């Protein structure tokens, strides 16, 4: 049975994660400062480090929440037509990024080596959704080749979205990201 101290620490940890998430949304991971987190959570600075090991653990906890939301968004793309489902997954990824830019950026810019295995497992879980849909499109494809195609498909989707991310000069026509995603996914998935 958890002690009252443990229960308080876990409650504070949960609160800190939500505060950290809000701070990242507003200012990126640089916005995570112990004094400000303590002020926002109504605790002493030392209490933070009784609840989390360091800021890296806090960023990782925020990334966990973000990945759960991302995978849920991708998993909701169900369609009778598998190719349509795959293109919907690409567009859903784009919409997710548009709605969660700061949180999404942190997923790919702050990989803590301590969590490398976790990140690999979560990317494998994301890839599984693409692989399952590709299996419906190309049921006779070798499983290893399909796995590689799923990785390539996600990489292409991610790359197109990333090039559009800051609306920088990248050769990406403004407002045409979804059209490019659909074109790319259809070409990759075609027989």
C-alpha cells in the first residue's frame, strides 16, 4: 500500500507533467525551469526533485502523453478502402502536428538516451498501424519488405510535414501539404 508521502509525490508528479506540457506548448522545453514550475505547482523547488529525477524525466513524461495522443489519432483512421485509410493516416498526422506543433517538435528534438528503448518501442507501435494497413493493400508482399515500406512511408510523411513545419523556404507549396502527402502515400503503396 502506498504511503501518504508516495501518494503526494505522485500527485505532484502528475501536476508537474500537466504544467510542463502547458509550458512546452507556450515556449518549448526551454520554458521548463524549476523555479517557475515550483511557483506554478505551489511547491518548493526541492519537492519537484522528490517527484521527478530531473527535467529530462519530466520532458519524457510529456512525450509519453504526446505519443499516446498521436497514436490514438492515427489509430482512429479506419476505412473500408485500405489506400484511403493510409492517406487519411498521413493527413491525420499532418493535422496532429498543426494542432500540437511545440509538443510534436519536442518528440524529435530532445531524445534522452536513457529512454532510447522506450522511443524505439513507441515508434514500432506507430509503424505497426502503417504496416497493418499496407498489408491490406499488398497482402502478398514479403513481411520484411512491408515493414521497410511502412518505415519509408512514415519517414516520407514525417519529412513532408517537417518541411512545412515552420513555413520556411523549402520548396513546399503553401497549403498543398495534404495533396503532396496523398500523392506520396499512393505512390509508395502502389503495386
